[in-house]
């Protein structure tokens, strides 16, 4: 199936998850993240903040535990710059106040931007992914552009409720691919990149 066909199907599937299903899946994904990845060498972690209306995976479970147990990691949250259509990386701490942007997405209020080159790992939202590591987002291309600006050794980790589809028919080589994707039942690996 194509990106647009899969986007339509998985947007409905994701939105139809119950609160309990979402909580349970988010917990399993968070547990796998901490079990599988060695966080000792990660200094800067960029992590999306979930969009409630899309019932995205609750990344607060990951962020809160990093704040408690991994004080050496600086967490960053995205903000879309609508003038440039680029994602900016804003420092995100326990004290950070959040505001909703035009799309009702939470973003930090301040302007403490961290350079993309500093990021060691990115946790990426998606609707679905395939067995080659291509992902389907919401179709605006923000993360595709953003991931191309990350360092070559930056870990690109998708978070998904669902197992991969066989193939996204219209995926292109220039589309940004994932290195890993975490779903509730397992972690898929798509690159030879050594995680820290």
C-alpha cells in the first residue's frame, strides 16, 4: 500500500485505541526503551511530546524516568518554526512550562534552542513503519527534514503501537529511515549503527 493509504488506515487505528490500550502500550514501549538501549553515552535526547487528539504514545513515561534516573542526559522537545517549516530543539526540564501551538501541540514556552548537531538520539512519532525502516508520519514532512540535519551517528528511534507492514510501496531512498523502531512486543533494528 502507499503512504496515503496506510496513513488513512493507521490514523483510524491509532485514534480508536482505548485509554487503557494506550496506557498499556506506552508502558511496554517505555520499558523496552530502557531495557534495550544503553543510555550512558547519550548526552542529548530529542523526544516528541504526544498529541492527545491523535492518541500518540505517551512519551512522558520515558522523559520522567530520564529526569529521575539519568541526570547526565539533557532532554529536548520539538517546536515547529512555521516561518521556516523546520523543527527546533528546545531544552526540556522539570521546570519547563508548556504552551499549545496553532495545532494544539505542546511546546516549551522559552527560547533555549540547542543545535541539532548535538543530538545523540531522537524518539520519533509515526503512524506506521515497514520492514525496511521507512516510516509514515502525518504527511507534513517536518521530521523527514529534521532527521536529515541530524548527525550521521545520531540514533533515529521510532515509537509505534503496531508491528511493521511489509512494504510502503512509494517509499523513496531519500526518505529518512529509522535505525530502530520500538513497538509494545519488540524492538526492530534497521541499520548497523552501533547504539551507544
